[in-house]
């Protein structure tokens, strides 16, 4: 006789405020390291002017330094925009698999667009792990939930919870799992 403990179960919550705080601490630190590295790379004899005489003082090292500084400032600007978008966001991601039901609650957040859902496991057609091969970029890996009677939903990694772990538990609950390759 099967009991509830025989079935896969998870109940995971992740705070939007905690994810925002983590991002707003780590990303600016990385940008600051890029800026500091760029300043360190530029030799003292380099003249940072847009003149013909200044070009002779430039080296590959100085060019890399300027690129690092530019990337650092772009990162800082990106995080300032994220901080502005994240004002007023709250709530939590809530992923629960219990008693044959899957809850995928998504709060209002500034990380990107994402859809949530709630469904019984028999309403799920399959979990798809999709690898999109790209010639000149890193392959994209995506998780999709396909339903029998509605449009599929792409699972996003914004919560910081491992999608592969969640998908494995959903598969263990009896939902078919399929890997596909595209591109």
C-alpha cells in the first residue's frame, strides 16, 4: 500500500527580496572588480586622448584595460536599472509538488518575464529539457512543461532554485520527461 511519503514531494519558497539583495550585492562587486582590473591594466605611460600622438602610446594591454572599464560601467548601469525596476516588488516563488498537484507560483519581480501555473499531475503531458545548439554562442538549455489542454510554459531560473532538481522530482512523480535537441 502506497502512502503519501512514497510519492516525490517538495515545497520550496524563495523570497524576491532575498534574490534582489543578492543580485544587487554581487553584480556591482563584479563590476567594481572589472573597473579596478581595467585601471590596473592601463600602463602609466598611456595617454588617454583621442589624438594621433596618443595612439602611439596605446598597447594591447591598455586596450584591454579600457574594455574592462567600459564593461564594468555598463554592468553598473545595468544594475542601477534593475534596482529601479525592482522597487515595489515583493512576494516569493513557491514551488510545491504534493498530493498529485504541482504549484508553480511566480511573484511580481524584476528579473524577467515568467509564467506560473497550478495543475494536477494528470494534466501534464511532459517535462521537456530542450537544448538549442548555437554555432557561435553557448548552447541554450531550457525546461518546458507541456500540458494536455493548454499552452506550454517555459520554466525560468530567476528564483535561483535548481530547475534540474525540480524537473527530476516531477519526473519521479510520474510525469514523462523528454530531452530534445534543436538547431
